C-alpha cells in the first residue's frame, strides 16, 4: 500500500498560484489546493514507500521556488 501525506505549504507573498501550479506538476502529487488560514496550500502526495515520500517532500516540494516552509502530516490509516 502506498504512503500518503498531507503537506501544509507556506509560500512567499504573491507566489501562491505559481507554487500551486508547480506542485501539481510533480510526480506523486495527488492534489494541491490553495486554502485560507496559517498555510497557503494543502497538498496530498502519494509515494510507494517512506523513503520515496521523504525524497518527494525534501527533494522536490521544498525545492519549488516560492515555498518558504512545509509541514508534512503522514496519514495513519
């Protein structure tokens, strides 16, 4: 069963739409929705295992221009 996680993303001011488009283009990204509140985007990602999940989050999501901070919430069931 693949690993899934929700990623809470904070972006630079004025970059939320650009970041959301970039996130949606990543392999493993199920969805990336612009939201209100303390974070700007909530993304859902899926990966075959936790090592792949870590690579997706730290290597690709956090590397998107305009991303300031992320919090990853791995699903528990």
